[in-house]
C-alpha cells in the first residue's frame, strides 16, 4: 500500500484524502493551515493520519506527496521540501490547473520525481467532492516516471487521465475556466438581462437552467455546430436586429459587448451548420456596426 502526505487540507486536498483512502492508499500525513479542517477529514479516514503543521515538514515521510495548497504557496512548499532529507525518492505532485511541474524544480534538483495532477471537476465541498473524481478527467504532466504514477492514481480513483504539454499548462487551464467559471458568469449576465425584462434574478436562474441543461445534453451526442440552436443557427437577421436594439435600449454595455462577441463566434458554427453565406454576411455586418457604436 502506497503512503500519501497531503499538504493543504482544503476542499481539493480533503476530497483527495477521502477518495484515496477509499481506493487503497494510506493517508499518513495531513499538513494543515487550519487544524480544524484537518481534524474533520482525519476523523473520516480509515486510519489515523498524523496531523502536521506547516512548520513541521521534516516529519513528512511517504511515497507520494500531494501539494493541494493555493497556487501562490506551491513554490514555497517546494523550497521547504527541498531543505529536508530522507524523503528524496518520493513522488511529488501539485494539483494546480494553471501551473506546470516546473514550479517544483527546487525539489527536482535534490532527487524528487515531480509532476502535476489536476482534476477537471468542480469541488466546492470535500465530503461531496470525494465522489466526483469517478468519471472525471485529470490533466497530468511532469517527469516520465511521475506521469506513469499519476495516471495510475487517476485510474485508481476511476478517473480518466490525459497528458498536458508542460509549456501549455496555463492555456489548458484557461480553457477550463472558460468552460466552467466563465459559464457561471455568463449565466449571471443572462439572468441580469431577464431582470431588465422584469423577472426576479432567482426566477431567471430557474428559467434558464433547464435550457442550459438541454444544451449540455445535446453536446453529449452532437458536434458543437449541430448543438447550436436559436437565432444564429437559423441565420435570423431580423431577430438579431431586435436583440441589438433592445440591448442598446434596456441592457448595458457589458451585456451588449458579450452578446456581440459571442455572436461573432456563433456565426462560425452557423456556417458549419449550413446557414447561407448571404445571411451570415448580413449578421456579421449588423454585429460589426453595433460594436462600432459601442466602441468595442
């Protein structure tokens, strides 16, 4: 059984501790900023791990070390690990989405194997999050040996590993933020548009969520172009005009800019769907004129 230390027992660290414990790994050390959170996770594990403060790194001695702190702390954690001896054959992974394994070069120089494992799933609570790794994709990168182990860890969690180019790790993460975090922001803006129509925000959210879910369901079985519906999929110039007029009158510049910018991208999918070039050109012209009026 491989032993694991988890540095940073927050939402992701706690969820990984619980999930790994259930899948054949021994959580030997929990290294904390908040002792209460570490104790809460410890109480749920099959064994009783040693709870260690950030001042006692020399007590860490396991096969695998997971750094699940916030991004800005990872470099400092790496430096502290490089200054202690007796653990240099361990594999060290961080779970940042935007940082590559290069941030761990301090410990690589003293013999550690380094890599990163990023679960591409939203975790807002450790206890609920432990069940979200199954079926989730994990971006992995790092040393050759570290990648091999990372893929094994992901497989043991019933996840799906895929390799990331170290040089493009931040671009990969920007993609995830666009699909997840920006989606939440986009829906918030959409509900604000409904508010301008006289609908309360919570009601607007309840109205839009089934629509969003149906679109996600379409994407599971269709291409992006095939899943595009509505005004742009129909090449509906007249409706686009009404949208722009109402946004300019009742919306705000932020809402209008976002609508127009996404509209431009939607035209590319509409073309793949077979909308006539004449219609696409008319819509592009309307968007371009509206952007000039807004000075986008």
